[in-house]
């Protein structure tokens, strides 16, 4: 649980900070792109406005536009309606003849009065003068394109490096922030385990003494009834202690605790489910139900056989206990993709929608009076089932409605 909480904390922080960082860098990048576009537009307009007489010279102080961007040097070409070059401005730039012919062809033949050729790194804008004469302003955008491309690469590099640094920092901070929670969780788990261990011995003594008193000839019938009641309640408490120990061991295994909390071995899950279904067949019959088992052959998992058997028994026992008389309890074991999946389904009173999110909580009962039922139980069975599934790296879920019935699904 704590590991999942830490992962969620890291993911939330990285998504939030990463999104803000990406948004800032994207905004900066788009702002730079727009500034260069305006600079190119300004250079084209400047060339068209000054005509062929403009003679910019390298090193000359040129005006700065409103955005603080210097004007780019442009070339102005005068051509007739057929695309024949009449005159070229005396700008300190040289354009490749094939590139020039390509631009003029797009203006005259294709009607593109303005445009960009990103392969040639050229931008142009044309305007009609008079008597079939056109002026075509051309600007070299190679340096602008290079700056934009470099900024895009730098932005990606910054995001990647920042996310790596953020991951390292968040990993350390999450461990520091969750340390008190981890200590409290460990103290609670240790208390439950230690208290359960300490209670086992006195409970065994109480049960043994009660059994002796029940068989003693000097005990009256009235007293024998109280002794029997004490023995019964001690047995219930012993079962509760066993459940608490199981939960403590499952918590320890899920949290990566001491080695030995859970065994890891190759387990024939098919055999476990078949044996449990066969065992509860008589139980289902006594409760007026039929038990149907659809178990695939050869399904094996790595885990603790005793725990997996306990998980299977809990689900089948609950299904038989709450199944409606004359209905069937269906136990299905199959492989969905690469994951073994156990489903236990019954028909009966559905679980209330408000109770569904809480059925795996410890000591939770839909009966708010919290009275123990005649069959026994403390509201820990499904919590133990969830702890076992979590300890094996799996998931457990439940769906329930009046028409389809109730289905518990375990995926390992």
C-alpha cells in the first residue's frame, strides 16, 4: 500500500510540474516563432516599400522594429508578367538562379503572392507595380529557421533533463514525507501481530479449561450452560486472532517486509480451485444451492499455496452463504491473456451500491448493527482475500446487481 501511495505521489508531482514546465517552454517557443515570422514579414514589407533604390550595407545601423527585432536583409526583384527578370536590387546578398526562378514561377504561374519554401529557406512577397511589372521581395530565412530548430531541440532537452532531476528529487521527498506514515503503519502492523500472538496462549488455556469444566461431574447444568457459552465465544475470539494474524502477514508481504511472511513457490492453482470447489459442493447443497466449477487445466502461479487456498475458500464460502436457494454458484478459473483469473458468481440479494466500495475494508458490514451472523465471522474475510491478492501482486474486484448477480474477480 505504501509503495503504491509513493508511486502515486511521484506521478502526481511529475505530471503537474512537467505540465507547467512544458507549457512554459511551449509558450516561449511559440513566442519566438511568432517573433521571427514578424521579423520576416517586416523585412519583406521593408524591401517592397523602398523599391530598388534601397542599398543596405553590412555594418550599417538599421532601425529596430517595435518588437525589438532587427530587420533582415532582403532582395527585391523586378519582373514582367512572363516571369522575366528585369532588374535586381543592389543588396549585399546573392540568390541561386534556380531558386530565384522557382520563386518567380510560383508567383507568376501558381499565383502565390506570398509564401515560404522551408527546404530552400526562402520567404517571398510579391506586389503589382504597373504596366505588367511586378516586384518580388525575397528574404533568406536560413538563420531564422536554424534558431527556431535549435530552440525546439533545447526545449525538448530541458524538459527531459528537468523531468529526470524532478524524478530524483520527488523520489527522495516522497520517502521523506511518507516516513512518518510508514512508521505508523509498521507500528500498527506490529501491534496487531504481537497482540494476536500474545492472545493465542490465554485463549487456548480458556478453551481447554472450559472443555474440562464441561465434562466435570461437579458442574451443574446451569453452570455448564455458561461454561459452554464461554467456550464458544473463546473459539470465536481464537478465529478472530487467526484472521488478524493472516492480515498482519499479508500486510507485511505487500509492504515488502520480512522474508518468510509469504512463501514463493510454483503452485498448481487448478488443483487448489478444484479441491475447494469439491469441498464446498456439500456446503452449497446444504444451503439449497448447486455449485458449478469451470476450471481450466494447467494454470500455475508463483505464490503461497496456503494463502491461495484461503483466498479461494473465502470467496466460495461467501458465494454459498449468500446465494439464493435453488440457484447456482459458479466458480471459473481461466487465463485471460497472460493473467490467471478466478471468478466466483452467485445469484441472490445484490450488494447495495453504497456498500460496494467498502466490501474489502476490515470489519466493514453492510449491517450497520454489526451483529455477528449465525454462521460466524467478523467482517474480515474479504479484507483477508484482498490482502492475499495484493501480496501476490494481483487485484480483486466485485460487481453486483439484481439481474446479473454478484461476481468476485481475482486477477493474479
